């Protein structure tokens, strides 16, 4: 059944993605509400990152429609880039550019502001993500993994987007660093009024900051809260949320359902 809300910033209807004879998604229907943090999970091969890239217009679906901020993504690619920020799993920073220069890349592409203002805005974004001011002139190779993630997030926020897409944002971070990054995402979402679309496998992140969770199973999508998914009888969902790798963070939710 379609799960389409009136106050939504992303609407996906009848989505089918396919590579050759391999069908990844078949008839996906869902929406993302304005101002929510939506976590996207699924087993290997279910197309979590494919879904994100399809919404962003980087992959062309075989069938279906995708609307972002009320506009068909097939006709507003440049506009979409201004309203959406993306943090890919590896940060995707340009190694030959400093952190500040990386943050300024979207500004150079989509605006004509002065170099002085770009420098000021880059410094502001660096501060927003909790990096020290001296991170600006450094190259990505001079930063730790956690700092590169924050630098990538600063670049995603470069154009003050309405929506940010995060692909495995806590992958490769230790538990303390992952928890700190979760807190940063939630703080930025609340202070800036962002909508967050987050692909993740991290149960702690799902429990800590996600308002709803989209589970990709059987080429379809099941959307609900953590508590609702924990009651779902689907075998993979039961194994994921109740299995041996389920985190202690989920215990309070489990006892409540």
C-alpha cells in the first residue's frame, strides 16, 4: 500500500530499478516527510545506495516517478543539486583541494558570490560540523577518518540545502566517534530544519536519531517506526532487529512493544 504523506519533500511512486535482467526494486511507493530523519536499511543487494542515487538522479529508473520538493527529478537536475546535499560513504573529497576548497566547490558551481564571501561561508560550515578552524587549509589526507566525514558533511551543507542524503555516515568510525556523529546529525537537523535521508546498517544510529525506518525487502519497501518494525513478522526484519547483532540500545524499544 502506498505510504504517501501530504507534507512530504520526497515522493516515490511505482519505482522500478533494473540492471539488465536483475530487478532491484519493483513498485516502490513511499514518501519522506519534511523535517524527519529517515533511516534506510536492507540486506546485501537490496539496493539501499541504488535507491538514494536514483532519487538524486544519478541512476535512471526503468519505471516510476520521483518528486523532490514537489518537482519531477527528471526535469530539475540543476535545481535539485542546490536544494540537496550529499555525503557519500567515503566522503568523496577531492584530494588535491583543501577542506575549505572542497566546501567551496558547490558554491563555485551554483553561485557567483565573491571569493571573500566563499571563504567566510566555508569557515562557518567548518565550525558548524565541529571541526577546528585550522582544518580549512588542510588537505583530506591530513585529517582523521572522523574529521574527513565532518568535512564531507560541511560540503554537503555548503548551499544550505533543504534535504541531506547520507550514505553509511558512521561506517568506519569507532563507537564513540559514531555516537558523536549521530548527535551532530540530529543537532544540525533540528537547528537547520533539515530533512535527512540516511542509508545505514548501524542499529545504534537507527535507534538514536531516526524518526522512521524504511526497510527494503523482497524488492519492496516497508516504512514505519522502530517499534513497528520490531513487531513485523517478516523473517529478515525479525532477524535484523532481534538477531544476535542487535544492540543494547534497542532494549528499551523491545520492552515497549
